[in-house]
C-alpha cells in the first residue's frame, strides 16, 4: 500500500476542491465526498486483500538523519480507516450547513485528514511532528471561519493549547535525538532506532513528560482539557466531527505509539499518576457533562470522560515481578477499542447536534423538548448513540470500557473502582441529554422541522452498524491490534 | 593584489561598476524604467559573479576582507533581497514620488547592498566600520525618501541620531581593543584578556546590539519600521540586520570574542530578554509594521543562540550553518510580509497599508496575496511546511548541540507567545468585511484595474511565498550550501 500516495491524494483533492468552487458551489462537496470514498475504498481493498501493511522509506533531510518513514500496521490501519470514514461523514454532515466558501472549506477538511493519516503512519519523529502541525492549521481555519458566535476566541484557544504543547513535544523530540546522538554518535529521528535509546532515568522521565503533556492536551485529559468544550461548541458540525472523531485519537495514539514504547520505565514510574488523571477525567468529565445545558458542550465533556478510559487503560502497567513493570494487554486493547468506538458514537452525536442547530438555531436543550414527536428518526438515532455512548453491552463502547476496567483492575484497584463509578455518571448525563431534548412535552416555541432524510440516515446507519459490529464481534479488531501491542513493549 | 584576488572581488566590482553606470545614466536621462533596468541588470550580474568569486577559493584581501563561501552565501541573500526590493519599490515610487526624484532611490539601494556585502566579508575593524557606514548612510536617505508626510523624516532622523551614538560607542570600543592588542585585525583583537580588551569588546557588542535592535537597544525599531516606506522597511529588516549578523558570527568565531564569561552571560541575558520582550510587546500592536518590528526583535534574539554557540570552538561550524539557514528563512518570510504590504500600499494612496484593519477580508478579495502573507506569518511563527520551521528547528538543534538549555527554553516560551499575534494577522484576513455584503460588485470592478498595476511586485511576493513553502518542505538545497560553507570556513 502506498501511504505517501494516499496522503498526497488527499492533499491534491483539497486543491481540486478549492478550485472546483469556481464551477459550482456544490462541486467542492462532491470532490470531498468522492475523495474520501475513493481513499477509503483503496484502504479497504488493501485491507481485505491482506496487503495493507506497508513500509515506505525515503530520504528527506539527510543533514539531520530525517527520513520519510511511513508505516502501516494493524493499529495504524484501523485508525486510518476510521479517519477516512469520518472524513466522508464530516463532508456529509456539513452538506447544507456551510453555504459560503465551500471550496476552501473542503480544502481544509481534506488537509486536516491528510495530516491525520500522516500522524497515524509516520515513524520518523520529525515527520510525525510535521504532520502533527499540518493538521492544526486547517482545523484552525475550520473553526475560525465557519464557526459559531464565539469562533475567534475558540479557534485561538484551540491553536494556542495545541501549539504550545507541540513546542514542548518538539523540545522533547530534539532532546531525545540529541541524547541518543551523544550515546551513539549518529543523528537519527527514526522511531525504531530511538526505541533503544539509553537515557539516564531522570532525563527519560522529563522527556516522557514532554511527550505526555503534548498528547494529553490533545486527548484531552484533565487538567489540560479546557480548550475542548470551547472548540467543540464553536466549531461547525464537520469540525466537531473531525475533532471528536479523529483529532482526539491522535493524542491517544501518541501515548500508545510513542510515550510508552520510547520511555517504558519512565512511563511505568509515572503510571499511577497517569491512571489518576484518567480516572479524574472520567469523573470530572462526566460531572461537567451532567451540568451542561448546551447540547454540544455536553457531548464535548462526555468526550473528556471517554478519553479518560484510554488514559486509564494505556497506563495500567502490571507488576511483572522483581519490581519490573509489564505491559497490560487487556487495558491497552480496551484503550484501542474505546478509541474506535468513541470515534463513531461521538461523531454521530455531534452530527446530531449540528443537525439540530441548523434546524432550530440553538444548542440550548431548554429550548428543545419533545422533539421526538416532530422528528422521530432523529429521536431514534439519538437514543441509539446515547445508549452506545453510555456503554450499553452489545455496542462498541462497552467492549472498550469493559476491557479497560478489567485491565486497570489488575493494576490499581481504588482508581478502577472510581473509574467504574464514571460509567454510572455516564448513564445519568446520557439520559438527561435524551430526556431534555427529545422527550417530555413538545416545546410550543419550536418551529416545524425537517426530519432526517436519506443522506443523513445513510451515514447514521453506517455508524450504527459499525458500533453493533464492534459490540457483538470485536475479535477482528482485537486481532488487528494484538500483535501491535505486543511489539510496543520491548522488555529490557 | 593578484588576479585571483580580483576574481574573488568580482561581485563587488560588478556592483560598484553598475552603481557608477546608474549614476551616469541618471545624469543623462531621467527615466524611471531605465534606472530600474540598470539596477536589475547590475544586481543580476552581481549574482552571476558570485560563483566565479567562489571558484577563486577563500581569500583574505589585504587583511581587510575575507571572500569565502560564507560571505558569498550572505552576498547572494543581500543581492536577491535588493532585487526584490527594487521590484517592490518600482510602483511604490511611481505612485508616491514626483517625477524627477525617483531614480536616486536605486543608487542608494545599490550602495546599501555594497555596504552589506563588505560587512559580510569584514575581518578588520576598518572594513567593519566602512561597510557599516556605507550601509547606514544609504539607509538614512532611503528611509526619508518619501516627500510627503512627517513620519519618514522623523524616522530617518531618529535612526540617524541613535545610530550615530551606537557607531561612536563602537568606535570607542575598537580604540580600546587597539590599545590592548595593537592590532585592528579580528584575529588579533582579543587574544589578550585584559580588562581593557573586555571593556572594548562590550562596547563593540553594544553597538552591534543596537543595529540588531536587541533589547534594551531596541527602542528605535518600531518607530523606524513604521515611519519608513514599506519597501524600505523590508530592506532594513532583512539586509541591514542580515549584514550585522553575518559580521557578528564571523567576528565571534575569529576573535573568540565571547571568551570572557561575563560577556557570554550578557549575551545570554540579552537574548532571553529580546525573545520575551519582543514577543510580549508585539501582542499589544495593531499596526502590522510595528508587529513585524517587535517580531524581528524576537527573531534576532532567537538567532543569538547561534552566536553563543559560535563562542565555543567545537560549536562554530554548526553556529555558522545555523546562522546562514536561519537568515535565509528570515529573509524570505520578512520580505514576503513587507512585500504584501508594499503591493497593497502601492495600489492605495495615503499612508501605507500598515493597520491591521486594512487586511480584513483579504483572503476573499486577493487570495494569492493573503496566502502569501499567511505563509509568511506561519513561517515567522515557526509552523511546519514553512522555511520558518526549518530555521527554528536549526536553532533547537544548535541549542541542543551547545547544551544551551536556558536559551532553548526561552525560545520555546517566546515562540509560544508569538503564535498569538501571527495568528491574529491570519484571522484578520479571514474576516468578512462588512462592505462585502453590501456590494461585492463594488470592489470587483475597480480592483481589477488596480490589480494590473503592481504585477511585478505581486509576482515577487508570490515567488517569495512559494519559496517559503518549497524550502519549508524540501530545505536540503539551502542546507547543503550552508553546510559546505560552514565546513570550509577558516580552513
């Protein structure tokens, strides 16, 4: 599979979409949709044919030992597939919402996704950072140009948080490379070469923290989450779908792919704190979600809670005897499954929020009420995804959270108990959302509204099917991630 | 002086010849186009003379000028910046200067470039002073060039007076150095570590810091940037600072001037304060020229990482390489930003397009210009895909090599603050101006005719923008040249 080609394809499609606006304001949307479907079909075909795993190695800046190293393994593959699928969802969800400057809009959507695919496949730290930043700027534009009433503030906050934490990561990357250079005498940014870097324990710890903070800001975990509710609330629907569905996963991916394998001992040393932050995110995110009156803000805070599970699972190190720490496959797999399932369920809920805002021009749940009567299809869909999101057995999120809790239980009982309480909180805010918006007496002030049409229902049904599939038969996903997770841990 | 020396000096000779030809041409025929043509021909010929000069090998001429790959790298930058400034200035002058007074601008541009080239090669205090004064005196006149308005005159006067003070301080420092060592050559200057020598050193560095507008010698910068006409501001921001940086790096490496610990500490403090104060003050500005002025203070502050690294013998090659790559990037992005400003200023009358409001909605009316300014702003902020990231990356690498962690931290903090005001520029351009909803036809019709006006300036600007992105993605050509020049330095 040609990963570089895939990324370039998305970038070029972005340019085409921008230019296509001259023909017809509708044309860019079709360009975006077709590009994502074509790219998705390419990946799916490679996946089905068994030749998806790939490794590309091209010299880039030899002065610093920087290469274009793109590699596709099971974890990258499922995340790339998710990215392309949600890209199409994002295009569809904003089909009628964005009326101005559709060309530049689709350009930005395609470029974010190209950057994300790069992030999920890059195995050169410089290249990884490059893509990490490439996905930022278009996202900034999406919020700043097409956002809602407070877009300037939200876009700036989003950018500053990610950029500053990105600088921290750049610092850590360069320090890592430098210390490796001091030991081995060769400058390299190659992930596989750096895996074995020998670092003094305290140095490793600080470098690990640099990476950790950058990824936890993106995840986001308490206390670095404050950009998320603002960015989500102000972003256009496609922006929220991309943010929640994909961009948060880059933080989780970074923790799993970089923090733990590059600094295993330092991570183990820090594991209890990370798990504590995870549990705190679960409870605090749930509590905050419960206290929101804004539909989108509620879903945004629920993301903080769900991503807390990822943090909890990924850092649930086991005691391997002799004081050494060992990898916890259950927790790690739970984290991976949670990432994927959350991608679907939250993207769907944000799409719902966007659809409601487009129809009612409000996100306040107190202005809604009884919408089920007016738009039964939207009601059913909301119910399904709310139930999925609170972790109903049989649906994807349950598998993820269950595995995380199972894994975390072996590592730290009190924190697991606390986190498990978060599942209860989730049920509360999920049902509150459903009840306030869709049930109860119909609000007489609500104008007549259009129910979901074929376009929206198709997308929703696809996401529903995905969640049921993960919930009922997660084995393929687990098989895909298991070998990756094994290789992440190099026992000293 | 041998034939090989003359060959090494070929770029300078071509430039001097071209300047004289331009003077003659002006005294016979007053034609703006002709003056531009002679200028461009001279500069392009100078550019082509650079490889010939390189072929002569590194030479020191009369102990005054070292013509080597390092100097020629900067010479190429200066000449290209002069070409860009000449093209940018053409319409601007045509709009704003009465018929009989346009041509001398190009003479000043050429002499300023010559001064900068001398500085890049200087290995002796005499050459240092000569180059600096040729450059500065040309700049005074260039800043004061517009006939209307008080601002340019005020800026020029401010620059003249303060620059004079800095120059005298510097001269005094050189006198002290001479008293301590008995030689005006860089190599000998500070072999003696006496108090006299250190004091002289500090005074020379203070003069340099003034030219580089480092905090606390930065007060003149925003006012001069604001008062000077836009194309000249771009030239001041790039060539005049670039020349001083080129000189400073060579000076530090050749003299081992930062040998004394208090001096290193002083430079580190100046660097940290410049990075932080420059960025903080830029946050408060609503004027693009002033934003860029403060931003340049911060950027030269970043660059001091290379200067500190240059003080150690093992770090010198990396420091020189960093300086070269960083300045190449800085030239591209700064010229691009001022270029966009010049294009917009040449089309409108009145004051330069320097207030941020003038850029509202630029994304939708002039996508190419807006994209270029965005690229420049992102590059100044150091975001990947742009040369500014590569430049900043080099500073990180240089800082790591010298283990200058304090400076690297300051760089991180400064960059973090900087992101805000660079983004603000971009955000302003994405705003929808209120007027657009009223009548899009209104702006479409007259703009089309004006747009045709400054095409050569617009072409320069877009080329600069493309350079920012192309070298941001594939910097290897610049890196290779800079690395080779740095390795060959002094050897």
